[in-house]
C-alpha cells in the first residue's frame, strides 16, 4: 500500500516537472515594447579566417538595425531587418553608396560582405533566448536552435548576458556586449 502511494506521488511529481520544463522551454520573451539596444564587439572565426568588428544592435517592435564598424569606428555596413510578426520579412544592407535588399538577411550579408552571421535569430539570442519561430532544445544554459549552439554567459547580476558564443560546424561567433540599453526606440 505504501509502495503504491509512493509510486503514485512519484508519477504526479514527474508529470508536473515535465509540464513545467516544457512550459519554460517553449515561452521565449518578445521584444520589449520600448525596444532594446546593445553595443559591443563581434568576432567571427571560420577555418583559418577571423573577422572582428564593433557592432550596434537596435531593436524596435517591427525593425532591427545592425551597424558593423571597423575597430577605428568607420561604418562597414548597416543592415536593417523588417519584421512581420516575429519573422524577418525583408533585409536592406547599406554599404555606403550601395543599397541592397533581400528576403534572406544571412545570404545578403554573406554575399555582399563575406561575413556569415545568423542575424535572423540574433534579436532573441543576444538576450539568451530562443527565437519563437523555430524549435529549440536546451542543454543546461546552452540553447540549441537551427543548427546553432548558443551559449550566453557573464550576466553581471542582470537578466541579460554580456557574452554570447554561437557555434555551428566550423563557424564560431563571439559577441561581447559593452552596454545594454532597454529604453531604445
């Protein structure tokens, strides 16, 4: 009798734990209505090539802006992502005199700058969250989504990470945040 009661309680506890974990794992946060901004440094390594740039990411409800600059502050490229709901609907890349537009921001950035950067998911990944558009899994603090292994760290007693590492195949992206601003336009 006592064994049956323990087994029954164990089943209830396990079912509750599974439901709680599923709810936590499937509830990514939306972009705050006031938006957010992050500035810092990004390093992209693939095979024997390494690129480093300063970046500024400004997220608003329907649009994100990524500005990549040289270490001396010269703007290399400006990428503007337009959203329809939570999905990127178009991307415009400004490289000085040239303005290019496409539906696929990663492909556009790769073709025109040579940089491989998963910008479609970065609105969420910068904050250590999964994109609401794709399935994901967690391995402790590590987020697995779209073939990427996202590792946020260095929270500095805040809910936002100051270091994010993205890994996929032989591509490694390190993002170091210098400053967060939660009241961006």
